[in-house]
C-alpha cells in the first residue's frame, strides 16, 4: 500500500521521552513547523517547561505524564490525545535509558527496569498507536540505535534492548503491510548523540560515563524523525559513522569485536568520578536539557543523514562511504599479523583501519568518522 503522510503543519505528533534530549529537540522542531505536539515523559516539571516554550511561540502542546513501561499510562496517553486534539498522525517512541557496567555486575532489578522502559515502552507505545493509525493512517516511528546492529561492552543490556526493538519493529511493519494498513513504520538508528543520556544512565563504573565517538548533535536525530513523519522510510541511520560501523559489523564481525574490546571500554569513561550513579533509571530526571556535555568533538550535522533525506545526493555520498568501507576492509596484511588503528589499537588480523580523510579528521573520531571545517561530518 502506498502510504500518504500529511505535511507537518497538519499533523498532531505524540512524542514519548519528550522531557529531554532527542525527544525534547523533536518536540520543539515539530512545533516550530506548525505541528500540534503531545509531550509524554515521567517528569511533569520538565514537560511543562517544554510546553511553555512551545506555547510562548504560538504553538499547541499537550502534557501527559507517562511511564512508558506501564501499559495503562500508554492507553491514557492515546485517549488524552484523541480527546484533546481529535486524534494523531505520528507517534514517536523515543523514551529510553541505559546502564553502564559489566553485565555480571548489574542487578537483575536494574536490568529488568531498563528492558521495561526501552523495549516494553516501545512495544506498548507501538501496539497502542496502531489501534488508531491502522484505521486513520499515519506514521509510527521507533527510536532504536546503531546498537540495534552493533553491540558495545559496558552497555550490554541497552544493546540487547535495542536489538529487540529492531526485531519487534521489523515484524510489526511486515504484519501491517500484509494486512494493507496505511501505516508507515520507521526505525531510527542514531549513532552516539550529545544528550544528557550518560548522566541519566545507571552507572556501576568507578568513572563518569561518556559516549564513544563519533558523536552528533540531537537536532540531527530530530530532523530525521520529522522527515520520517512526512516521508515513509523503512529505517534511517543518523550519522555516517554509525552506518559504517553497522556495515563493518555485518561483514567483519570479529574485526569489530576486536575493535570494541580494545578501544570501546576506555572510550566510554571520563577521567572524573561518578556524578550521580543512580541516574534516572528508577525515578524521573530533574533537569532535562536537549544537549549534554560530551567532552570530545561533536558533529553539528551528518552529511550521510542529510543525503538520505534527499535521494539525488545519496548516490554520491554512498560512493564516499563505500570507499571508506573498502579502505577499512582492504589493505590486507600477512596472515596472523594484527593491524593497528592510528591510535595504536589492535584490530583483527588481516585488516587495517585506514579510511580516507578527504577534508580533515577530528582526533576524537578515530577511524570511524570524518569532519570538515564547518562541523559537518559523514
């Protein structure tokens, strides 16, 4: 079925996780483009701040305090939206949380809560949303992660939840298409994004957590979400670095394992002691800015993601990304000799990590991302 989606200024959009980070950025961008926005999260104080920012500029917003792990809360979110705005056109499942720590050190209690928020939150939201959308049409957008495709040490259960969201989203899409429902189902796969995500996470480490590079600004994810709200897409990567990592993991998984084992553990730790180890896993966060305080380089835009929104440019950029992939997969060394990255880290025997750097490489990006002087990165 050819799904037709409305322009943003004719839409009502439900956004979970709207109190901070990607959800907050998406809500503000959507309202600025004329959409009516329904703001859902656990923190009413933060949601009211977003509502005030929207209404002060002439926009329309509805606040519904929601714990996405609670199916009754999700049902109430849908009912309130329908009662207040007469329905909705796009539903975005963005609420999510992480845990930093080795899998065998994290309590079952914390593991279960993470899965309830990340996976069951997306599942609850999706199944409630399609009750309305399959009758009236529209878009269902689930925010996954590059961790839907690639696992990282120290965030094992987070990666598991994002893998689960991918499987759920793909199966739901097929079922809706098979029945001819007029619903576009999109999975958004961001790379690391500069939000308060590390500070909201439960932290078992002896150091404050941080995101591994390459890192992008949250507005890039918001732009991708709103593109998917008006253009049917199966899935979208935010950040060419994430796409490259996913591609490498598919074709040379052991090389990616070695890369992560060697570099990813230390790249996820700051030098300082933990600030708030309990995070927001079991209680709402207080203080919900859009952006975090990532200590390394942050790309303002992603050329790869922008190109996927404009098919005429995608071919040229895919050639660049393909060349980078070939460079990473090529350059074989003698059998049994380990290659090293520019930072001296070992990867799998038989492969080198030497992507071309066409304009200028940020030291923070290592071997998986490039940037130009304007802050735009692949």
